[in-house]
């Protein structure tokens, strides 16, 4: 599942009312066929130790991403304690189907154009997740909160990867929930989606 860049637009009148009503009527989404999640917890996600070449903090975003996805106050461990244990390591490029979940700072051919990053969860016939690999779009400029020069039109790697790890854990895109981490779209210099919303937490708790 992939995440895309979206520009913000304004709706007026009755259209706005319909939008607001639909937002509160929709909820979290679990990926079909992944309802039983991972069976061995915590999920030991390997974060690409090489980092991303565009991110100018001390290690190319490795620490920023690892801290964000592991966080017990804003990340996935705040929803289900002990669900995730991400750590830097050698991802081997993220070999799909090997049973080793990886987060790669390298690209995938299927993630291009408006795609920011993509996750490939693999499930079995018992609706269990048995592998997941995350990749980025090589053409997207990323930044992290740990960079000294702030954000100038880039995409925050923290919000991006907390979102993608949500897919790796079994969550899909909730329609209309623009405040949720798992919302399908992200904008430049927007990082509030690094912190889970109530809907994100409820979704994960449904699986685990």
C-alpha cells in the first residue's frame, strides 16, 4: 500500500457539511486478509542502517525513524505495548517473502510519481502477516526533525514511516480521516501524522 502527496483544497457550503459528516462516520481500516496480524510479537523491524542520502541529520534519518516508530507515547507502541521493536541493521535491500520485515531507504519500481513510500505486507491463508517490506520513492526529497535547517518543502520521514509501519502491522487507509496517521495523503513539511490519532490506536487494538 502506498502513500501519496496531496495539495490542500477548500470546500464551501453544503459540500463542506457532507465532508464533515462523512469524516465522523468513517473509521479505521484493516487490510483484508491481514485481520490476525503478526503472531510473534514484537515485530522485529530492521531499519536500513545506511540511512537516506537526502536527510542531513547525523545518520540519514535512521535514529529519527527508529525513535518515531518505536515511541511509547506517540508511535505504535503507544497503542499496543510491545507490538514493535524496530532497530537499525542490514536489510539486504528488503527481500520480499523471506519473513524478515524491513524498512528500506531505497526505491521500488512501483512507487513513482505522486507515491511517497510503499509497503508490501505478505499474508497466509489464516489472515496472518508473515512478512512486510517498506520502500521509498527515490525522487522524493525527505527531511527529519533532527535536521538543523528545518523543512523547506520536503516530506518528513518520521510521519511517512510511522504511516508505512502501520501498513506493515495490518492497517489500511481510512477514508476521509485527514488527521489520522493512516490517512492516504501527506503534504510537504507536515509531520503531525507522526503521532497516532485515536482511530489509529483503535485500529491496531482491533488486530492485536
